C-alpha cells in the first residue's frame, strides 16, 4: 500500500511541509512517485518516519537523527523500547507534579499563601526541565537551581547582550567578544561542565517558547553569542597562520560550527561509559571529529599542525568548549588509533 504525502500527513499528524522538508534534506525520501510526480510512501518509509519522530521526541537534533539512522540502522524494537522508557518517565513526572500541586493546594487552604506568580512560573520551568532531564540530572545541573545570585548574573548578561545587538555592534567588536567569552564561561559552569547538558538546554531553548520568554535568550541572541565567541578563537588562530591560511579558516569556520556541541557530548558520554579509545565506536567518533576539523582547517598537514600547536600553546582556546584535559586525552588516543587503522 502506497500513501500520498497528503494522506500520510493526515494520518500521522505531521504537516505536508515537514514531510517535504525531510525529503529535501534527504532524511525521508519517498520510495516512489506517481505518474503525475506525487510522492508515494510505502511501509518502509513510514517505519523510517517513526524512527525519525521518535528520536526527535527524545531531543535528538535532525542532523543527529540522520547520522544515527545512516550509521546504525537502529532497530525499530530499540526505538520503541526507548519510547516506552521515556513515557514511563513522563508518567512518573506527571505524578510528581500532581503531588506538588496538592501540596500547594494544602498550603493555600491552610491560609499560607505563597507568591502565586512565582510559584506557577517555577512549576512551569520544572515541567519543562522534566522533559529533558532526569531527577538525578536536575540535581547536578546548576542552571536549574533556584540561586538568586546566579539568576541575576544571567539576567544582567542577557540584558547587556541585547543592548549590543540592538545597537548594531558587530560580533567582531571587542565588547561583543568579551561578553561572549563571559557568557560561555558561565554556561560551561552552569551546565556542570557536562556537554550533554548543554545540548539539551539548547534543545529546550529551540523547542520551548516559554523557556525563551523566561530567560530572554532568543535564537538571534544565541547565534550572535556563538559568532562573537568564535571570533575570540579566530583572533588567536590568526597569530599562527599565514594570511592565506587564515582567510581559508575564517571562510569555513562557521559552516559546521553548530555540530561541535553534540559531538563533544558523544565523546564525553563514551569517556564516562569507559568505551576504549581503540574501539570501533571511539574511532567512529574520531572520524567525525576529523571531518569537522578538516571542514575549516582544510587538508594541508602544515596548516593543521599550526592549528594544533595553537591549541597546545593557548589555554584560552579550550575555554567555553567543554573540552577537559581528560576528554582531550581520550580524543587524541581515539584519533591516533583511527590513523593507525
């Protein structure tokens, strides 16, 4: 049985526009087309669509979904098992929220009236965070803690960044770079130096409008900070490269910049799980790392060596990158094993 795109959209609850987009980026290409050129989806296509939507609900980005499906051919049973686990966690979180609301109701009934707006805002944030973090992870996440000083520090930084953007200050300006560097240092601190926490916070800001309203951090601001922070790195690399080399690096540096956090998070998890650096999994991650590195450094060994020397001699290059000494050592071992074959 073949379904046209409109029928698949109606029965799956996914918009035609989204299905067209998936086709356009090569994530879900229909197996056939009618004589009139209409997209036709078969059972295998719909199974893949289930994979895609399930992984998206788990917080995996579209780029990561494509890579996962291409690399692993993840079994549908494994995806469904993960969905069941996720739904079990959501049910537990719903019960916990009900308990919190009952407690609040008891307080109000007894005449102990909390600041209602603050209480409801906190509840809203807690339910948002619960979609992305387990209870144990929330206990480790400084960003989640009700710390008045930290919240004020972030509010002031967001306001300062907004003023720069509204004033049309370029990301290459010293004041923009200084604020971006402070932003990333604080973000690294308040994610407990865990890159997996960073990727999920990024997903929250992308997918939850109320999160953006609460923090004041818009997608445009995130992009501005990312670019201004990248400028701090480029300024250091410039000291080590020829004009021609620097021009190439600068031209390509931003192209795949958004892919680094997720890859660093995967390395961090592999290190925590005790995956040997000589294993196939670690070498596969190392291959992705090299591909990203070469996307801006090029393939000239001399240029690559200069960039590596900069990394070794300039400690500030690892600031705000979640690259700890242990993680860098693990990465270097994985790359070495990859190069040896």
